[in-house]
C-alpha cells in the first residue's frame, strides 16, 4: 500500500544541534493505517511538517525508544514531499483551509475564492502525484490482481492527485488500484457548485476506483454533483458513477477509533476531577465548525432556565489551539474568551465557577480521565465529517452508572450513534432542555443507551474501518451492477 496524505504520520523537527528528528503524531488514523503500511512493506507519501533547504537531506530513522505505531516505518519507506514555502502556504492555508474547509462544511460565507490559491492547489497536488508515481515505480513489478499496489489518497488537500496518478501510471504501464477517503463532509450540489473549479475537483476524485466518505448522505451528495456538474451516468441505489469508460464505486465507510486503547487508558488514568460536581465535557479543536459559541450560550441558558444546576454542574471545555495564524481562528478565540468571562462573571459564586476553560492540548491519559468521569459528553458541531470525540467519550465511559452523550445531527457521528441524545446546536433554548434532560436521566436509561453505544463502537473500531476500506477496494463491480447504471 502507498498512503498519500498532506502530512506524514510524524513531523520532522530540528534539535538544538540542527539535526533532524522525528516527532510522533498521535491520532486514530495513524494508529490504524501505519501497521497496514509497515506490515505490507508499503510507503507513505506526505509533507514532513518542515521546509528543508536541502531536499536531499535524509529522513532520520525513528528513535530507538519510540513506541508509537510509526516506529517501524523505516525512512526508505517514507517519501517527504517538498514545496516552495510561499506556494505551500497558498495551497494549505489558502485553498485548503480558507476555501475547502468552510465550503465543504456548508459555510460558504466564510470561504474565499482566489485564483492564485487554486493555482497553488493544482501545483501542490501535481507534486504529490509525481512523488507517488516515483514511489510506485520503486515497487517490485506486480504479477497479477492479488499483489497489485493499492494507493490510498486522503482528504480534501489532495482531491486532484488521484487522476494524475492514474494517467501517469497508465502511460508507464504500471498497475495499481486507487482509493480516496474524505474525512470532512461532502456538501450538497448547491454549495459545491459555488466553487469556480468544481468540475476539476470531481474529475480528480473520479480518477479513483473507489471513493469513500463517512456516511451515505455525503456519498449521495457526491453522486449528485457528478451527475449535475459532469453529466455522468449514475446509480444512486448502488452508489456508482460512470466516468471516462470506468465505473467508480462510492462507499460510506464511517471511521472508528482505537476503542480498546481508550478503554485501557480509562482503566489506568488517575482521577483528576473532583466528585462533588457533575461535569459537562466539551473537547474540540478551536474551530468555528465545532459550534463552541452556540454551546456556551446553551449552557448559559441552562443555568437561567434551570437554576437548580447552579453550584452542582460545571462545563469543562477543552479547546486545542488550531490554525492560530488565521484571522477567523484568532477572532473565535477572542469571542470565546469574552463569552467565558461574561458567563462566569454572571453566575460565579464564592464556591463555584460555571465554566472551566482549558485552551490547550491535554495528554491522552488526562483526556481519558475527563471522558470517564464526566456526566455528559457535549458534542455539538455545526457541521462535522464524523467527530471522534463522541466515540472516544463512549469508549471511556466505564463507570457504572455511565454518563450521557449528546450529539449534533450535523456531525457524521449524529447519523450513526443512534442512542445518543440529539441536539440541534442552532436552537439554543432547545439545546438547554436537552442538556437538562441528560443531567436528569434515570440510571437505567443511561446504562441501556451507553451499552448500545459502546457495543457499536467496539465492533466498528478503527481497524474495522481500515479493513472495510481494503475490502471495498478489493471487491470488483459485478455485471449486475454494471447493467444497473443509468
Ligand atoms: P477533526 O476536525 O480534527 O478531524 P475530530 O474527529 O473530533 O475532529 O478529532 C479530533 C481529535 O483531536 C480527537 O481524537 C481528540 O481526542 C483530539 N483532541 C481534540 N481536542 C483535544 C485537546 N484539547 N487535547 C488533546 N486532544 C484533543 C477530522 C474531521 C472529523 C473526522 C476526523 C477523522 O473534521 O469530522 O471525525 O477528521 O476522520
């Protein structure tokens, strides 16, 4: 397998002597995909998180004490993509984060459309595609379908790359299978078509044999866009798109988490929260898609409408800094600081503060303890591809009786975690009622709901997701499905 992602599964940093060192990146994706790459003697193509003055500078091996999943990824299995820093900034901060991120989260007013950003995006994707082709050429020639290399391209940063990889592979008579997975939502056609170069995006993705999304709704949006933008023949029932004489499969592949790892963390983590108050927990990157301002307002409304929770309940909001050099994110930080200050100023008593706000990253142990010891997990994004926090929360809910999960219907997790309480984050008043309901929920109902939620996430963990992707790539389009297209 060759994995292609904007970032490598670790970042390179310089130590005080100027030597390059690997710094591990945590996260379920790396945990799940790295073993498949390592065990299959595969390759990983991505940006190493640093611009190297000398692109031939060798990638260091992992530290001998490294116990992270990427420790076994040898440096000759890593392809570090290098780009001009100005071009990279325009591709990454411009096109990816200022255009695709808001647009694909159905927030077009926040999106900027700039020709120069798009040009950089095209160039960057070309660079990733060229590096991938070189990686493909370096593999031993395959003898049949069973050992055909599988190229797995990830996310909105690389929506054009697949088609160029396919074309170049065909020219060089190199065999491979191509798959793509989008980690964020795919928007409805009415939003998608606002992007001036939307046809090119679809053509890029349709270079794959299979395109995966978290949930069926995103698949249907994609199929719809292919039909309406490009005039492709499509089959909505079987999720197939005909393009360039090929049939492309579209598949819902909801991502999971390393469930057992979170259970172990929750079992070992020491208590960090005091027991005399119920905690409502929010854990997010500080991002405008996560609905943080709406969440604080709902909590304020809860205290207004149900004063019996005063001095009994606190909101613990942990927000990890994200994209801090972008103005929209700086503005959000400012707004959050003010709102937390105002609500705390309004309700704080000598013995209690309603909101505890941590602006920073917390360790996995601490995170597991927070998840385990909170009464309510509040996951209320305005839009979210899936949302792993909802899943991590239920994995860590090992106390009996457990707490309650509240999820927004606008997250992929809201579509799949049926036993959670559903809360529309835009309806502040209603959201406060849902939080009240969660706080007052009888024990037996909490146990029943949490049992179902945990059972599903345990079965559909991140390894199951990787296997589902591989199986979706391996299965061939049957003749019946071919005949159905129309
Ligand atoms: P993200 O937008 O980053 O991911 P999410 O799925 O919630 O969102 O994952 C965030 C991760 O960061 C979680 O694993 C969480 O534990 C961790 N995290 C968040 N805040 C933290 C903090 N303060 N300290 C430590 N860790 C913290 C994108 C999409 C999602 C999709 C994922 C995976 O936007 O919709 O679920 O990819 O496909």
